[in-house]
C-alpha cells in the first residue's frame, strides 16, 4: 500500500459491537498497517475496550456519540431521527472527505437509506445495488443485486452489470471478467422483458462488457461467470438459500460424524480435509457487502459477524479505495454512455 487509507467505522452496529468492531479493526490493521480509523461510538463503552489495544489506539481516532441506530428501526425513522447516530456520523465522514470509506454491521435498510441520502448516487447510476463475493468451484464470483431493488428494468440491470464488472476487476483482480444475467433458462426467449432487454443491450457491439449471456441458478456455485447480475428479489432469495444450504450441510455433517464410534474414528482420519473444506466455505471470508453505485465507498458487514468477518469487510473497503474503484467506475460509465450516444452504422 502507498498512502494511508482512512476508514470510518460504526462502532455500535452489529450484534457483538463494539468489542467485535475493535477486534476486527485490529485484525485488519495487521494486514493493512498504514490504515487509519475514525471510530464513531459511545466513549464510555469504547474507551475501556480500546485501552487494552494500544497498537490500535495509535491508528484510531474516537469520535463520541451516544446515539445508535437500532436493528429494528425503519429506514425512514433512522434517516429522520438518526442524524447524530454512530452510523450517520461515520457516513458523513466519507461525504466530508475525512474518510475514504465506511464500514458498518448495523441495520442494512438504515445504512442504505443514509448512505444514499448522504453520498448520493454516482453520475449515470439510477439505483445503487448490494454486491458481495460468493464462493464457487472456480474460485470467487461477484453477485448483485442482493436486496436493494426488488423490481428492476433493463437499464438497471445493465448498470448493475457494469458496476459488478468494475468491482470484479478492482477487488478480485480479474482482467476481463465475464458477466451473466440470472434467468429461468439459457435460451434467448426465456425470461421477462427486463432480462431480455438487458441481454440485448449487453450483447451489443458497443458494450464494453464481456457478456456471457443468460445463466441459471446452478451456474452460480459452478462459477460459470465472474459476475452474476439479477434483481434484488431473486438475488436475495438466491443468497439466503445458499447460506441456509451451507448451514444444513455443516450441521448434517457434524451429526453424521457423531453417529457412532466408527464415524468418530473416520472424523479423526478426515479432520485435515474437513478443516480445509471449512476454510474454503467459511462465510466470514466473504463478509462485506458493498453498496455499489454511490458517490462514496460503503460496506455492510453481516450483523452477526465476528471479528474475523468484520476485518474482511474492512479489507473490502480498503481494496476498493486502493485500487481506485470509484475512479474506474466513472471512466467506464462515461465510456458506456458515449458509446450509446455515438451514431450507429447503417445496415447494408
């Protein structure tokens, strides 16, 4: 890393906050030693915890507020009444240029509403989308939208595709990521008007995106494409189904190994391989959903994340800043709209 990156943290967001936030920041600091943090939270609660982490204290500025956005607060309520909350002040720090990004494990709806209100949408983007990394047989892929937009038109999906493509290049380091539209079949005639219209746009010669075409649900885990694009309803159902299936598999596997003495002996023999599998599928490694399409970097950690998971969410924010995600997004959007505005060649 070159120059130091400053990340604003909502110390009070998440089921295990603020202790989890501080531990996560300390883990992230080991990976990114030049990082500085602005920590927003109640100093009466935070200072005793911070006193036990002097290395973190040297890289952190504590900004006091005793107001908190609760998990059951409605987004409109949080937006109206939470102007001095730890979440809102952390977002404000990004808008004011004091921080390069914000990370919170708090209320998702409130965070999206506040971030959209304060940071605004990026030029050329109609709606922000929630994107996250997903483990696949080929490595990792990006999936969006995961719940911010229940209903989308073809223009929204095209914008999601562009944002996901730039995110994959920025965070995953892919040179030419492939993009696919989630659909009920791979045939061109399948799907609703929105996905068919988006497909036609993305297949166009003027599109800067390497478009694979339609993909189906089983293509997500297979890693058929690097970027999976869908509306927020389908994306949220898909990601929650995958999380539930992973938990079911994990619980069933543990129960099977406890079933009998031979099974327990089998576990001892397979323990190394099972640990490798657990590490590969550990959801904490993929923690950190990004609000793409805003005028600043905002990352949402899972509310039940532990310190390791929260550290990974911080890492996503830092990677986006260091690799110039916002600048790349502006360039790619400009290229896309310039290409669309160019005169089309006449058919022969």
